[in-house]
């Protein structure tokens, strides 16, 4: 689903990512990035064969890939990741015709937990212990409310509308960060934030006969995700990313199991595959994002994520017969322009030496 990120330069001079939605923050941690290492990195991909044992054709393809500039490879990875996230929305929209969003959320957290279990097992009990369980619970609650809200929005609104509303998350993050953690924001960034809010207002169309309540849920979900992201910044001062990720999934399973059982609809046939695909596509999309930012510069690669809006519009049109309105186009343009500017400002700020 959508992205807020900032970059910072680590001791080796490579760009690191923090943000996205809590999940991505954790996925970029050293344990997972070691597993999903880009071929161009100095570290070998786990289980990869020596280059000498590969076929000549594979060697040529690999060589051609590695000769591409890092930013180009990053853009390609991010484009693939954006398609995967859009595909996740398509699956959610399709399954949402039968399954309650709470049941979809349980599968998303449950399968995600299974996928990431090897990482958590390597960490061990001691490394998973925390003294900040209160903040974890608050952050988990915000993220889970946002996750269900996004599912509701994707199911009931055109995909383009739902995606555009989610892209307002960086705008809300700016305001929350100023209020909650006294983050200093430049005048230009405030201007971009205000423009983004105008985009949200245009999409809500308050002058119309009535505001779509589902659209309000979408805006509320973006706000909740933004608040969860700000809490990640606070938790990250003492908590490793994978620990945040662990409590996020555990909390989701504990919270959604009861309601999902109560509202349970038995999947049949292909529905089982699609339910599992929600978590698999999300994880695969995050992997592409990790690869993108491990080889490319955040301010060059990051804005490419907003092609998701194009994918969403195309999927919506060809699969569900959705035609975005003029108001959607105007509001989405303002939101995306604002979010891209904020992302670039974050990248510049994070790149400054400490």
C-alpha cells in the first residue's frame, strides 16, 4: 500500500531507509537486508551459486544488469514493487466482495508472521524482549486500524481514489512530527504540506451533496499510518527494527483472530491462494523496495513509487470498470506533487552529515 520515507547516510556511506509504514522500516534492517541482498552488493546472496557455475546466458544477463547505473536498477526494482503492491490491492478488492476486512487482515498478519519467522527465530528470546511495550501497543493499534481502514477503502472506492488518498500519509506525517516530537520543518515543506491538504479536500469534495464516508476512512487510515510512522521514529531510538516488526505481527494476530473467527467465511478453491497472496505479494513488494534503495539514491528512486497511481487506474479500469473522475485527477496530482517534494526534502535532510 503507500510510502513515506527518509534517507540517512550510514557509516559506510550507503543510503539507508527509515519509514514507509513500519513494515518497510523493519524489513530494511540488517538481518533481512542480508537475506535480500542485491547482486551488486559486496555481500553474497544467500544460497547463490558462484558466477563460474552459471550458464553463459545467465552470466551475460547478470553482467548487463550490473552494468546499469545504480539509480536505473533502483527505479526498475521500485517499479516492480509498485506493481506488486497494486496487485495486492486488486486481490483485496476481489476478496472483499466475500470476506470481511478483519478476516483479510488476519491472513495478512498470520502469513506475514510465517514468512518472517526465520528472522525472529535467529534473533532469540532475549533480543525480542522490550521495556517499551506501552509504545509498541500504541503503535500497533494505530497501524492495525490503518491497515483495516485501507482494506475497507480499497474494497469500496475505485483503486485510483484509494491509492491517492493513501499517498496523503507523508503530508500528515509532517504535521504529527511537528506536534508530537517537535521536528523542525522548513517553510517550503509547510507550503508543500498545505498544497497536499488542498488535494485531499478536492478529492473529498465537501461542496458536493455529501462526503463519501469511505473516503473519510481512507483519509483517517493515512493519518493513522502517519502517526504510527512517527512512533517508529521514537521507538527506533532504543528498539531494533526487527523487534518493532515482531510486535507488529504478534499484535495483529492477537487482535484479529477473535473477530475473524466470529465473521469467518470459509475460503474455497482459489480463494485460499488469493488470501495467502495478500501477504506474499506484500512481502515481495517490500523486498523490491529494499533492493531499490540498496542500490539507488532515495531522492532519485523514491518518486517512482507514485507510478502506483497509474497502475491503480489501469487495474481499476480493465478489471473493475472504474473510471477516475476529474476531481480524482486534480486532487491526486496535488497530493502526489506535495508528497514527492516532502520525500525529496527528507532525503536531503537525511543525507546531511551528522
